[in-house]
């Protein structure tokens, strides 16, 4: 009997959907009545019975595979946070390693919790009443489990899977900023800023597109976040780097003095971890286990990353006269960021071209920011901000998914919001509690000054 009720609920829901597409506005009360009837039947069925009944239907197999794929993708995106931590620490001086690793531990932990308390509900206003396409308010913890939320009636994955996959994305914006302000930012101030950025700013711009907001309504296209994740983080990082100023000794007498990272092996490991994680970042954004789309996205992601590496290697070798490993690593990341907006719509040959352009672009961008004395120890502004813009525009250049005009408006709007928000919040922190460590602490290293411990104590001063 309960299974029959559940199937009746599915039938009524389907009927309401079909009626909505075929009837005119004058027939809206009829559609509404059918939907209410379906909801009433579904509410009468206990969750456990309705869910068990759904798992006996033919669609349960694809639902289960898709849900599992999204959970695996969430785990791959989680691994990216280890990649960010190792890239950032490897490209920085050893005396700041503990500080960098600590920030990354905080960011992912804070990001998951704040996304549960606020961000998830705020980012997807389609799931909340009264959001008006801008942002919703409050947490989803008070929402009881239902058959609709935990079966294919909601999507090809459960509500919980949706949350954990999106939560892995949320903290990435603050991680990008962490690299750009490394080696001189005050820990407490950064923690406050990162929390505000992830909790409030990221969900707002995310809701503009992925939550069915104004950008989505105008045809903007960003498959997995070239602008919504990477561009957002890159322009937030730019604002913070401007306010913070360069590291001591970076620009002396009008000349650029390189401050070398302490471990290129660690940086290389980090980039390959990010490369691996990006298969989940982009592949999971298909939002189901469709064989064609997932395999296409895997291929375009890999080809763009490889193209990015080749583009940056050739460009840096020609213009810097030496094959630079750090540029090659950033080239891989540039290609990955570049393809992220169109991984499902840009075909393989154009994916290589997208990567090649992004790889060359990141070299010129890093050189440019150094020339105007904006110090970015890891190249985060160039990789995520500049290449995030390019990747968003590449959708219009190399596919039919969106027009150039709306892509330009969308990426500039997201970048501008992130930049202005960060300029205001980080600026307020600067004039209140301060955002930079003392010159003495910077010279000694943040590991000792902020944490009282060293990453490599057995090596002593020689490791610095």
C-alpha cells in the first residue's frame, strides 16, 4: 500500500510538471492543485518507507551511481585543499611553512561549517522562499529529511551530497587569497577576513548564477567556476595584496628581488594533487554520472592542463631565457582554471587552445604584477583572477554555450564584487586591528612569531 502511495505521488508530480509545460497562465490554479495533491500524498508517507520504495524503482540504479560519483568528486575536490597547502608552502620560505599550513587547516574547517550554517542556503535561493534571486537567509539544519530531498525527485543525488560537494568549493576562494598574502599577513586578521569572505560574499555571487539569480536569467555560463570560484578568489586576493603591500626586500631601488620558495618538490606535488582533484571539480559539476559528459569533461580538463603547461614553458623560456619550473606549474593551473567555465561545452581541440593561451597569459600576468609592485608569492592573482576571466570568455570564443557580451558582464561583475567587498573588509581590518605582522616578526618568520614552532626544527637557521 505504501509503495502504491509513493508511485501515486510520483505520478501526480509528473502530471503537474507536464501540465505546467502545456497549459497557459490561465490554467495555473489547476497545475497548483495537482502539485498540492502530489505533495499531500508524499507527506503522508513516512520518509523511510518512501525512500525504500524509490530504491526499488528502475531509476534508482542511475541515481545511486550518480550520487556515488558526486561523493567521489567531493572527495577529489577536498584533496585539492591539500594541493593548495603544499603549493603555497613550497613556493614560500621555510620559515613561514607552519603558518601557511595552519591557515589551510582553518580555511577548510571554517568553510564547511559556515557553508552548512549559512552559505548553502544563501547560495541557492531557488531552494528558499523570499530570496528574490539575490540571496536567502538562514541554515538548512531545520529542514527535515524527505523523500523528495533524498531521491531523484530532488536531483540525481541527495540533498546531503549536494551540500558536501558544494561545501568543498566554498573554501577555495579563501585558499586563493591565502597564497597571495603569504609571509606577511597577521593570522588573526586573515582568519576574520576569510570567514566573512566565505560565509557571506562567496554565496552571494554564487547565487547570481548557480542559484538561478540575475546572471543565470541573462544566459551567463560558468560550468564549474572559472569566475564564480577562481575569478572571485583571484580578485579578492588582488584587493588584499594591494592593501597589505609587498614583502620586505621584494622591491628594492626600483628593482625586483626574487624571494625563492623553499621546496620546489613540495610545490610540484601540490600542483599534481590539484590536477587530480580538478577531475572531481569539473567532472563532478556534470551533477550526474552521464557517461558522455563526464568523459568529455575529463578529456577537456586534462588537455587544457597539458596545454597550459606547454604554453607557459614556451613563453617563459622565450621571454625569461630559462625554462622556469614555477611558471610551468602555474601554467598547468592556468590551463585548469581556463577550461573550468566551459569544460562541458568546449570541444577537445579548443580545450588545448584554451590551455595554451591561458599558459602564456599567466606568464605575462605574473611579470606585469611584479612590474607594478603587487607582490603575490604564488601567482594566485594571475592564475585564478586573470585566467578566470579568460576562461569565462573562452566559453563564448570556443563554444556556443553563451554570448561574449554576457560572459564579459558576468565575469567583470563577479570580480568587481569580490574586489570591492575585500577592499572594504580588509581595509577596515587594517585600520582597526591591523593586517600585517611587525617587520621583526616578518624577518624572523611567522612560524615563530605567530605559532612558536618551526616546520623544520632539525635544520635550524640554515633552512631559512
